C-alpha cells in the first residue's frame, strides 16, 4: 500500500468506527427487542415467531466484530479493508430486496 496521509488514516478510522457504532446499535436493538425494531422500521409491532429479526441482529453483531478487528489491524494488514467492503456489499443486496418486499416501512 502506498503511503497513507494522516487525513486518509483519519477518514478510514472515522468510517470504521462509525460502522462499529451503527452495527452495535442495529444488532443490540434486534437481539434485545425485536418488537422495537419492527415498530421503528415498520410502524407496527409484528410477531417474529421464527426469530428472523434476531437472526439479522446476529449478522450485524458479526459485522461489528469483524469491523472491530479491522479498526486495529488495517494499517498493518490492509486486506482487512477489502474484507469489510465485501461484508458491507452483502447487505446491499438484501437491503434492496427488503425495500422491495416489505409491505409497510417507516421513513426511518
């Protein structure tokens, strides 16, 4: 990797730490209170008998763990940035499907 400026280092760390916070919030809400997730995202409390909301929360918890590793390793092992980009891309496809099939969504 070519020399990274202090500004680029700051920007990369800023993005990684913000993703850590995002996934901490997302996974915590889904795992602890699936009904709150449904109310925030869909405007209604819908039962989740199969635990799909908690499953998504577990996926975001895995993202959180990978991103925490990347925060501390990316400067010496830059391939961690590629791994995180790949992980985030997997969500892109599922988000579009979610937006396309959800019967009711809130602005949030």
